[in-house]
């Protein structure tokens, strides 16, 4: 279920192992290949895509990033994380990765993918032959697929998570009480790296997406209306919150997306029920504070795809039995780091003098303590735990 990075990666792994599978997706192919989403992929994830024959186009087109920059107190502080770890990030918008994955799955490896499905339901998950039913968009007929396993990769609004009985799952939730105005602008990045602006008026961020498109974020009240943010107000706040001595001026231009994201997180435990296994946002959501969501989805997909292939082709069930625990170890590690980074981003704007002081102390420590810098770099790159 789901043709995002998780579902398509699982499907590609299964097809490479000559395992038949069907990918069901509620959107169209054009929709999944164009919807704006994440854009940062960690080095370990790229290595795993390479190992499965899925990273060639990414390697050719992605832009490597080795530095980020914090701006606070009116000053710029460059953080060269690649020098500390030997690893870097790859800036590669999720629509491009999805385009690569769906092409490989459907056009190269001959995978069965069905777009535009409706009214999806899961059946008999506790049996040896679970099923998924859906309404065919072409005929309106209800169809039933019997299978050995169901991979729930259908995101935060999908149906698979709710197929686990409430009494057999725990959902841990955290609401930060903070909103981010997410913006896409038709402008080149004003600097060569990701920017984090820690400012009394609220957090601001700049994340390059391509030579001509840049992602910006502005802290705002949760549930705010994007229409409250005019073109002039957006650029005024970005200029103020990202201001620093010696910084080049922001490149301003047309805004092509405005939406408000409420910073919240959840984790479903366990990520398995009967023959159903959850992956990606269906099983856990981490706010875009640390650019971890797509990387967690890929981590799940590598674990689950390998485990399913091993079970079907060799009868080896160890990977499936250990899947939930193995996934959740990284999930909770990334959740903890995102919470820590959220405190950094938003502490100065909290109107709490004590919290402001401790936030600035943490930031200064990153640039004065080699041990603190190394620990941050390791977590920022996802290198704390090997795949």
C-alpha cells in the first residue's frame, strides 16, 4: 500500500528477488512524481540505494552538501559537518526520487502498480492469506487481492495503521505547540548551504531544493492561515530572522507554495500485526525539524524489503520477526534528536529568559567544544547507528 519512497523501495527489492507484488496507490503517477515533499537524503541511505541498483540517477543529479550555517545573535556560524564525519547530505527532492523508483519498478523491473484506487480495506490480517480490497478507478468494480503479506506504506492519512486493532497497538504522540509556514520560492538559494535562523521573532530556515527553487520555513502559530502571510510579510520576516553580519542578501521572488505545518510527532508500536507491516509515515511521523522523515522511510523499506524477500525465497522469517524492533531503534533515535533540535530552533522565541539563555549556551557549545560538535554531526547525518 502506497507509492512513496517506502512502498516503491520495498517493491523494487521484491522484484529484484523475483517476488511478485502489487503496489496500490490512491494518487495518479503524475501526482506522486510532482507533489512537493522532502529533499535531503543521508549518505548511508544513498549507499543502500546504490547497493540495490536504485541510486544511479540520484548520484548523477543530487547536490552534495557538507556544511550548514546557524545564524543567531546577528552572526553567522558555519558548521562543517563533513569534515567531522567524512559524510555529507545529498539534496535531491523527493519527487525526483519517487520518479526514479517508480520508473525502475514499473518500467524496468516489470512491477505491477495500480494508480487511483479508492475505498481500500484490509482483511484477514491474522490469517496466512490476508487480502486487500479496493475500488477500481476505471470500472468502479470492487476487487480483492489475496496475498502472503501486506506492507503498509500509505502515509499518515492511509488506512493500514488503523487496521491494527486499537487494543494491540500503542501510539505515542508529541505536539510541540509550534507551527511552521512552509514556503517554496522560485529563486536560487542565497547561500551554498542550509541555513538555520534562531531569532527572538521565531525560527527561519532556508533549504536549497534545486538551482532555481528554494524551500523556506518561518515559525508561526500552530493552525495559522497561510493567507495571513502576504508576499511582503514573508520576505520581511525572512530578511529579519536570517539577518547576520556579512551575510549576502536573500534572493527574493515568486512564492509557489504556502502551507502551515503543525510540529507534531507520533510512533506506532509495534509496527507489525499478523501479516501486516507498517513502514514510513504509516508507522511513525517526525516533524521536518531535522529532515529525517524520508530517511526513516527508506530505512524501513530496506529492512522490510530484505526481510520479505528472505522469507518468501528462503523461508527465513528472522528479519520479519525482528523488523519492528530494528526499525524502532532508529525511529526513536531520530525522534530524540528532532526534539533536541526543536528546543534549539525555538528556545530563543519562547519569551522565557531562562530558556533563551540555555538555548544560546547549547548553540555556543557546538562551536567551542569538539566533542559537542562531533556528537551533533553524527546525529545530524544519521551516522549514530549503522543500517
